C-alpha cells in the first residue's frame, strides 16, 4: 500500500542527521541557539584525519568520553561537538550552538508519525478480479506501423 511505503520512508530518514532521529520518531530533542554551561570538547568537524564529519560520529565520540553525562546532551556548532558534563538543566542562549538531548527510543511517535499512523486511505482504483490479456477485451483499432 502507498501508506506503508510512505511510512517506511519517514521511518528511514534521519532528521538533522542525528542517529535514530527519524521524522516519525524523535529520539533526540533539539534546541536551537542554546548551549549547556558545563561542556567538554569532544571532537571537531573537518577533513583532517583526527576530525569527525557527521553528527553520528559526534555521538560516538561522546559515548566514548567518560566526562560526558548520561543520557547524552550534545552541543554542536562552530565546527565542534561538545558534550554536557551534567544534566544541563538550565541551557543558556547562544547564537552559534544547537543542543541535542537524547530522549531515548521509547518516546513514542512524533506528531508527524502520529498523523501517518492514523492516516486512512481508500484506493480509487480497484484491481480487476481476473487478469486479462489486453487492456480492453475487444480493441477497436489494430496496431499499425508508421512509415
């Protein structure tokens, strides 16, 4: 059904490049223009061999860093990945960071996922009961070749 295909696409697409954060299920909450006051530099973005290129690599680096609090709270901006060293209960306004807070896999569906989960659709086209050999039972014109 088109519903299944559409829902599968939304489930596979990762929003904001955060691992597991699909358009229909949010495992990371996002707070733009805020940062945690107690951060630890985790990694830098770039092309050098020691740098990371994706937010998924930022998550992996933070998970490997013992100074990062759990559940993870990441601050990403200015070509750097930082992790909060505490729960980051009072983020501060910044113009250059986005804070991602891990919410977990059991958060349920995002509003978009709820819409598609409860979406009903009736097909305007019903297939014929028996297959036919041609589009019509009696063609009106014979096929011809153009010169």
